[in-house]
């Protein structure tokens, strides 16, 4: 079966004063119906930019190119205004990092929720309000009648994120993009929101594209994942496989950054290089403990297991992992 | 909402009282009103006579008290010169000035809101640059110059429009244009910068991700937020316009509030000046209050702070 969303060789360049910023350099991934796929990386690695490109909401100055960029086998690059408008809400819906600012402060949340439903002509106002009510009930924003008339500032961050989720579901999208959905929330609320997302996904059968820096969130929610570093996907595979048998030194390093009781954190030394000008070889080599001279010229793509690929000169066999200390059972994240 | 308005009204009353006191003091301390009234060739006795008959020989506080009690009953006194009541002088002119002011503001808003919005949608486009340079030249152009140029072109050379008086609607066109040109630059800039700022907000991205078309995003999401400071500025500008423009009223020979105030100041017609001062401050206060109420109605966050 063909995937819902198929991206091959996506590049995003952003012209700036210092030169062309090569923000995304040839990444590929696909998301099938009902699947949940996570993109993990540090801030600035391009994961949000990737999400925005799928949403067609890149900044005006950004230049996008790709070998394939298709939604249900249709070329997204050929989409006109009308097709994008149709895709937004109906095909793809999104929730964002800051629930505090993602809702319009001067409109009641009911009005904001029914807006896309009415725009996409899925029914009249009454139908829209009743669907909004059902969804608010479902995500636990009650009493519904009062909540629909409330304004965003009358709600907490966790409630607003629930409203955002309900709003995203209004038009029954095939894919929900969640860009750091829990980062701005406190820990207990994070867990609740993640559980809710997972439940809703099971209920509705929609696919989920989760953007996060938090490996714990990935372990909680996603089936497959991609690790991004400095505009490239360095490792991709099933969550179980990547987290228990990380093959790329960067993934291992990320895993050893997770706090464990009684052990000091190991930060990754060095900084992400500037992505301006010609870039060659492995972009992680200046921070990598395994770097060798050849890393400056070539980066082969290797497979650990079917579906679990990484870009590195180091060969891993099926049994081992890069740094044994970092390999952790999957349950440790949950 | 009611307590919000009540609180504002109380403050407004205090402001009005303060303005009346300061204005009264300044007018009386700025020179000998009796001497001014008596004229250049008056004898000392004549001046004294006027001082007594006008009640100007009493203490400043006593004079203020009697003015205030009169004003509280709605009696603003009579003009020293025309012997008409200040109220009738005012009523004869406020209509003309109010028409000019309201029309000028409406014209200014009709032009600056759409242009400011379009400029904000496409920053640094040719339209944005055109709008910015229009605003700049509008601001740099003195209104007396624009008024005189318009009179010479449309009045004298082309003979399309009458140049003096206020007897027909056609008479109002040029003064309204001149006043509007004065108000447009600030409104247009504020619209542009306000909309640009709002378009950067996360909730605009949310609206786009829902597939809402740009026109609807502009009106329903962006303008609903960007309009708040524009309402406040419009209130201030309408207040200024209601005070009358001496230049515009002089050039187009319109007998309005501006000219009345100007002449009264020149000849020391104290009751009229004091009344006009009170009118202009009251107009500012009422308009600002209306703007606050309108903003609170549009923005729920402002409502809750009270």
C-alpha cells in the first residue's frame, strides 16, 4: 500500500546575509495510514522546518526542493491555493508547541473550533457546534457549553493544548502533525496529553507525525522514528530498534544525555556547525568520538536490520551497538 | 463592564475639573483681561469700571467658584464682545466642524486601513514602498500648503469646487481632503506595523494550518487584534479634529470651532476660550472612554483586568 505522505530528498535553503543556509539537506521519510512517526533532534536541527514544509507554511524566503513530495500519491509541489486549503484541516491538521499563543486571544474557542469545519463545508453551524462539543468532551474539556464560550486566556496551558487537539480533529484529518506538543507543559500534563494523543489515534485511525526533542515522548507514542542532526536524518527505524540498538554515534550520544538516577549526565561536546556554504561528509564528525579522516568525504547509508538504517562509516552488526552503556531497554523510557 | 465604565467616568470628571482650574488660572494670569477688553485708548477709570462690572476685581478663587457653579448648571456665560451666550456661539459652529471632523476621519480610515493591511501582507513589495512614501509625504506636507494648492488647482484653475464657505456639500470636499491627509499617515503606519506584528503570531499560523483563506485570516484573526490601537488613535485624532483646524477653517472661510477659538484667544474673550477648552478636553475624554469601551468589548482580556 502506498504511504499517506512520501518525502524523498527534501531540501530547504534559506537565503540570509551570511550566505545560503542549507537548513534541510536531502531528507527522506514516509508516513503510512494510521502510523505514528517521530522526528527527534536538538533545537535548530530542522525538525520544525520539516513539519512546516509538509504543512506548506514555510517562511516566504525559504526555498524548497525535493525528488518526491507527495500526499496520497499527488505531488504536493503542484498544489495550488485551493488544494492546500483543502489539505489543511481535512487532510493534515496541526498542533503546536505553545498552546498559550496558538489560539486567537480575542475569539471564543467555540468560534475558533468551528471555523475550519464551516470553511470546508462539512455542515452547518449547529452540526459544527455539536461536533466541537463532542470533541471537547472527548479530550476532557468540560463543561462543554461553558468552555465553548470561553476565551483562551481563561484556560490553563494544558486545557488549551487539549482544545488545540480537539480543534485539529474537527475535520477528521488523515494526519496530525504535532510539533513539540508537550514541551511547554508541566510533566504531569505532558503524560496526560501524550496518553490522550495515543488514544485518539487509536480511535480515529489517523496518522501522527510527532516532532520532539524528547526521547521519552518518542518511546511513549511513536511506532517509527527518525533522528535528525543539523538538517539531515542520521538514523531511522522502528522506535524499539533505534532506542535499544542505536547505530549512529549521535543517537547513542542523545541516549546518554537522558537523565538516569544516580548517574551524571553526559552532554554531547561541541556545537552544531553553521549550515552555510558547501557541506561535505558527515556533519556530526566534529563532535563525534569515533570520527576518522574518511568522515570528511563520505557517509554511506547502512542497515542494522530491515527498516533500521543509519548514515555512518562505522559498521554495526545486528547484535551490538555503538556504546554499550547507552543501550537501554525500551521500558526505561516509558 | 459597568464598574469599568463607572471607574473611568469618575477619573474623567477629575480630569475635567483639573483642566478647568488650570485653564482658568492660566487665562487670568496671562494678562489683565479688563485692560484688554477696554481697548488701547481707555482711561484708568474705564478699565476699573470694566473690571468691576465683569467681576474681575474679585479673588481668582472666587471668580473660579462662580464660573464653576455657573458651568455646573450649564451656564457657560456670555461672550465679552458679541454679548451672545457662549452656548449659542458654540452651537452655531459645532455642526460644521463636527461634519468636517467625522468625514475626515472616515475618509482617512477608509484609505489607511486597506492600504496598511495590503502593505503588511507584502512587506517591501512595490505596494508597501508606495504606501510608505505616501505616508511620508502626507506627513511632510504642511496642511496650509496643501489647502492653498488645492484652492488654486481645483478652485481657481479648474473651477470644479467652490473655494470658500460651507453652504453646500461641495464646499466640504476640499477641507475634508486636507484634514484627512493630515490624519492618514499615522493611521496607515499604525495599521501596517500592527498587522505585520499580528501576522507573526502563532495563532495566525494555527489559522493557516486550518486552511482558512488569507482574506478571512486578515479580517477575522489579524484585524480583530490589530484594530485595538487603531481605535485608540482614531479617538485621539477625532478629538483633535473636533477642536477645529484654524488653518483649514481660515483658508476655506469656514466659520467653525477652530476659528471661533482662535479669534476669542486673540481678543481675550475669556468665557468663550474657557468654554472651548472645556469642550475640547471633554471631547477627548469622552472619545477616549468610548475607545476604551469599544476595545474592552473587542478584547476579552481588557475586560477581565477590571
